[in-house]
């Protein structure tokens, strides 16, 4: 049996889809040497920066160490200066003690040296001193003995500038002798202080009595 459909056939909507893409032609891009060069420069600068920073840090550490060492040295130098000052004070004290001791012993040395240099038949009647100058008065039996005493004093290392001030012939109980007066300078030992100077006394007129 044959059927014939007299109805209009259903029309179907046909939508056109996008056209099929054709073959694409891409242009070749250049290799980014500039970017790589910039990155290399940045890397070099960064490395130089960190290297310089490290060097600055090392120099700062060295500077701090040097400053600490300098402080230690300043402390040591200050201590050495203080010790030098104390040493100078002690040396001055020791020198002063030695000088005072030498000055104290000078009177003993003078009297001992004067007596040791006396020849026989020469004796002293008076010894006085003013500073380093010593005045001697005494008696001798002859001019030769007095000359020997002056020679002995001049040959001593403790005396200098021996001068005969006066000599006069005297007699007592029928005996003749010389009355003499000498001055000389005492030579200070090394490191000794000169004895204190006595105030000069006003000269008093002396009357000489001549015996007939």
C-alpha cells in the first residue's frame, strides 16, 4: 500500500557555523638577546653590590677591631706613663736620700781627712766651715812642717783651693812655734747636696796684739 504524505515537510533550520580556519602563517620572532644582556648586567651589578657590601662589612669589622686594639694600647700606654712617673718620683726620693746621707757624712769625712793629713808636730786648734769653705787654725813647729801639711791637703781628693791665710811666729814657755790659718774648699762627693749656707755675719773689727 502506498502512502503519500501531503503535508509540508518540516523545514529544518540550518545555521551556518564558523568558517573553517585556513592555514595560519606566523612571523618568526627575534631571539631576546637584549633581555638576556640586561639580566646579565643586573646579575653583575647585584654581585658587585653584594661583594662591595661584604668588603665594607669586613672593613668595618677591621676598623672596630683596630679601635678596640687602640683602646687597649692607650690603656697600656697610660699605665706605662704612670709607671714612668712613679719611677721618676722614686728615683728623686732615692737621690734625695743619698744626697742627705752624703751631706750628713761630710762632717765626719772632713774631720777624718784633716786629721789624717796632719804631719807629726802639727796640730789644729780650730776648724769651722761656711758652705763648702773650711777654715783651719793650728800650730806647727816649723815652716817645713806647715808646708808638708799644705801639700798633703792639696793631694787629697776631698779638698781643693788650699790657701795659706797667715802664719806668725809664736813662743810659749821658751818654745818657738808657728801659728797658722788656712782656708780650703771641700769637694762634694757625686750626688751630694751642698751644705746649707749660713747667713753672713757682720764682720767685727779684730785687734791684733803684737808681743814684743
